């Protein structure tokens, strides 16, 4: 009941942002579950390079919508709790940028560094 009342009290914009975040989480789950199901159905659990390729691709792709979802919902919660949309936007954007940096930028830079060192 508490959560329903809190959700009802949000502005239309915050409700839309929360719904968008929820849909992004659903996309993330789809991407994260795909390799396991693909592995079992297509290859009957046998390890192959194709399974590794599909798994690596979908897990990497999942970081995008998950970063966006967490950034959006951080914004929604902070906007509601702080009653300051500008501060909430900065906090949400910081969460998003931090996750993208950790999950995409850092690994890409590490890969480039590793290739140039070889």
C-alpha cells in the first residue's frame, strides 16, 4: 500500500520515467537470460565458440539498458525524496555515467591497452 501511494503521488513525468526504467530492466533481463536459453536449446548444453560469442555480445549489450534504468530510477527516487529535480538529474546522470564508465569505457580502454602492449 505504501509503494502504491508513493507512486500515485509522483508527477506524470516521474511516473513515465519509472515506467521507462522498468521496461529497460525487462530488456536487460531478456539480454541476460538469452545466452543460457540459447546454450540449452540450440546446443543442448554443449560449450561452443558460438555460445561464447552470443553470451559475450548479449551480456555486454545488457549493460546499456541496465545503466539507463538505474540512472532513471535514481533520478525518480531523488526527485521525489529531495523535491529538487536539478539535483536529482545530476545524481541520476552521475549514476548512469559511473556505470557506463565501469562497464563499458574501462573495459574498452583496457582492451586497447592490452592490444597495444602485445
